[in-house]
């Protein structure tokens, strides 16, 4: 597929270079390398889109070090520019990775990540495409390797079928379900919820949001 390049894409990326994660050899050797607080937990969002969640999360939790990953360069430019617009608040604890979830094991050492966020991941509704889901068994094997003992995956989706599939796959993978709801905004976690771009659209449509939190063994 031919990707339509954003106007002045290379220049816009260059202007935000300070928010791009270092080379994967560096993050694999030490995930805290680009961050000021070397002792902070590492959190990773996969498929961050235009970055609203990543920027708000990093700004509200300066003690945590955040990576946000997105595979589409045209999209991650928007996220980088959002971070630049709040540079003083997030420069110490947020970096973006332009890459695929399939490459995560090349980027991070085993047991280096405390929390993984999956926000409104593509649902891949056709049965033959389920293995492309970010909660397919192969992906969960990778997350289990990368997460610290007691590490968490926090997933939000509007898609009930993806939610149910994911809960089942988490259980099959031996992960413990700590929280699950099909109506996050009317749940005990509503107050602490940080919204994403897709979530704001679904809220305008009045669509309920599913959320599941799982953890690895301690
Ligand atoms: C439906 S959008 C949701 C964006 C954002 N998380 C939100 O909630 O507003 C899913 C995003 O995940 C990205 N994505 C899908 N598969 C990915 C993968 N394997 N690795 C990295 N990013 C991926 C897509 O390019 C897209 O930007």
C-alpha cells in the first residue's frame, strides 16, 4: 500500500526529534536511558494514534516513564507535535517509538516494563484475522516476557467482541483478571480514567467503553 506522506513530514518529525525514543539497542540495554528519573516505572502504550492519552498520562504522572508506540508515521507526527506543545510538562518522562508491536522484543529487555496500555486497538473482526489482534496469543506471550512480575495490561475498547475475546485469551495465557467492565465511565475507575481520541468520539456517540486490567504472576 502506498502511504500518503504528510506535507513537510520529514521536517515536522525533525522538529520533534527530542521526543523520539533512542535506537532499540539503547532501550534494550536500559529502558530508562532517555528519562530523567532512572528509577521510575516504565509504561508502554501500543498503538497510541495521535497521542492524546500518552501526553495527558505523562503530564499527570511525572514519576512514571512512558513510551508510546505507533506504526504509522503520518499518525505519530500528530502525537509528537502534541508532546511538543506541552514540552515542559512531558520532556522528562515521555518518548515515542515509530514501530510495530511485532518488534517489541528487539526494543525492550525481559521484565523491563511495568504496565502496557492497549487503547482501542484495531478489532480485526474477521475470524481469519484474529491472529493480527494485539491480544492474540503470540502478542500475549511477548507481553508476558516484557512485563515485570506483577506487571499489568490495561485495555480499553468499544468493541464487545474484542473485549470478550481478549478476556478469554488473557485467561488462557495465565494472566489474572483484576478488573473488567463493559461500562468504564459508570464504574469505580471512571474518575481516574484518561481518555483517548477514539474514546472521546465514542463518548459523543453515547457508546459504552469496555475495560479490562490483567496482571502477571508476582
Ligand atoms: C483504532 S486506533 C486507536 C488510536 C488511539 N489508541 C486512540 O484510542 O485514540 C489504533 C492505532 O493502533 C495502531 N496500531 C495498530 N496495530 C499496531 C501495531 N501492531 N503496532 C503499533 N501500532 C499499531 C494503528 O496504526 C492506529 O493508529
